[in-house]
């Protein structure tokens, strides 16, 4: 039986499929206009400029950020302030695609953020889905949702690791087990027999991050004698617990 999350995903995919069946690719001029509006809204964030948000967003807009926080137009505008001295940022629109559906339009775009934070540089990539509606001859933003695109983090040097401590089979249900192995000093995990091996990148002693798209944390726990007995996969703020068999 599918979980609520799977059922919800199927519903969203079904709605997207229905939309795609009735909506056509937007003209290039419209796509570029939507990108330009989005760029103007993003450019206003570092300087705390409220004007583009007052002019180009519907009064009943819903804005959902990458952490799942939901804000109205008024709440978004109230939160806008110039970045403090020492912090700068810019957002570049990449890979835009737009679809037209009557007086509504969808824009899917990657937002490539560069930020300097008191001398340290960061790059964050978002995939954004924005909904525009035509009001008074102008396309205005009515809804927006961002997700962070997982990217490879910097490599950390964690001294004193003993990869062999972690190798073995870890089970979480009958017929369900993961295999942790070592290849040329690098740790990897296969989540099914004969399946692909995902490299694990060290974060700290007994803590690793998967090199796959989800970038989940894998935490190995030890008993009072220092032997590894448990593997915890921390994903989407939940823990999957696996017991070591050998």
C-alpha cells in the first residue's frame, strides 16, 4: 500500500500531466518576460527593494521557500531588508521553460545563487516553479516554490578513520539489508543485493554523507566496547535504523 507521501506525489504528477496535456509551450517572448520579472524580483532581495514585489506580485500570492515556509505577499515584503555589510548575493536565471494555459503561465527555472558571506563564498542552486496570472494586461507572480538542488559539498579531511570498522551487513527488516564495503580505502553502501554502490564521504568520525542525489547523512553507532553495531540513515529529518549483522 503506498504511503501518504507516495500517494501525494502521484497526485501531483497526475495534475502536472493533466496540465501538460492542455497547456502549450509559451512563446519565447512570454518566457523571456517571465524570466525578466523573476530576475527583477530576485535582484531586489539583496538591496531590500520592495517596489518590484509591490508591482509584480498578486495581492493573494503564496510564496514557499526552500525550507517549506509559506509566506504571503505582505509577509514577504515586510521581510525585505538590505543585506548587512559583509554580505553580498546575486541570482542568475538558468534553463528556463514556460507553459501557457489561458490567462495563467508556469515558469520552471534554475536559480543559481552566488553569495559572499564575510569573505567566504557560497554557491546554491534552486529549482523554482513559478505561477503567473494575467491581471490588467500584466503578468504577475501568484505562486512560487523553491527546492534546493543537492550539489557536491567540499571534501573534508577526517583523520584517523578506520573504514574496515564499518564494513558489513546492516538489516532493518526481513529481506531488507544494506551492505557497507570498502574499496581502495573508500567506503560505499549498496541498498540492495547486487545493486549499485554509493560512495560515502566522511563528515566526521562515524558520520558520512551519501554521494547520491539525496545527500543523506549516515551515522554509525558503537557499543560500550567501541564496536560498530548500528547504522542510522538520517533523511528528510527522519532516521532509518539498521542493525549490523557481521
